[in-house]
C-alpha cells in the first residue's frame, strides 16, 4: 500500500511540475511578444553583400538610416526622414544631397 501511495505522489508531482512549466513558457512568450512593441528601432530591409558584410535599412524616431555592417565595423552610409510622402520609394538620402552642393 505504501508503494502505491509513493508512486501516485511521484506522478502527481511530475504532473504539477509539467503544468507549471507550460504556464511559465506561455506567460514568458506573451510577455516577450508585447515588450517588442515599445522599441523605437525597426529593421525595414537587409541585403547581404557577401558572407560577412551586409546593408541594413533601419528606422529610428522617424528617420531612416542605411547602415553598412561587417564583423569588424558598423558605418552609417546615409540618413533621411522616414515620414516623407511615398515612403515606400526611397528618395535621395541626406549624404547624396550634401554631395551635390
């Protein structure tokens, strides 16, 4: 009788731990998903140039940045406002317009 009782306790404890883990993972997933919405940074595009270099289009606080990234360095290539009309079509960045003057 005592052996049956210890087996039932063991299975019950295992079941309670499994339920607690499932609830914890579900809660963590919901909290992590909602915490991203407050970040002011959005990656709107990415192009790999080779295995180690890429161009990234980033929006931060109504500005767009074209960033070149390698394992050793990160450079801002161009910057322009993100709230211009027709923002899907990328217009000339500030660095290009400064060079014309």
